[in-house]
C-alpha cells in the first residue's frame, strides 16, 4: 500500500470523535481507497506502540469488534470504547445508527 494511502487512513482515523466509531470500509472510503477495507486493518495492525491514533474506534460493518491476532486486543478495544460511552448490546454489537460517525469529507476528497 502506498505511504500516501496509509497516511490518509491514519488521518481519517484521527478524525473519528470520542464516543463514535467508524467501519473499516468507511475509513477506506474516507482515505480515498474505497473497497479496500482490509488495507485499513493492515494499516492499523502496523501502528507502532504509542501511536496517537485512536485505532479502537474502528470496527467491522456488523457493528462488532473484529478478531485480533494479539491476545486481549479485543478486550482492550471494548474497554476503551466503553470508557468513551460507546455501548454494546448483549451480543457484543454496537448500534451503528447511534454510534457511527457521520464524517464530513476530508480535504483530499
């Protein structure tokens, strides 16, 4: 993935406000990479420790936290989202009609 696309992915994720979530596909579209949701996942997986990017606000299109390769990352993500006021139902899903970020176009769009 070109560095410019990755930079736009990170910028899109930085824009997600506290208490809101965005889907991988939504972030891809905002980054100018419509249809490349997996690339968003790869970019977030590659974040260096201590990066100031709220990776935890990105979820899958079903309103769920995606399975992670590192143990406990899903629990950490859920904890971070709940601390921001994002609620999960009994099945572990987030109501996207309530918590999805309604993004304005980015400068490159």
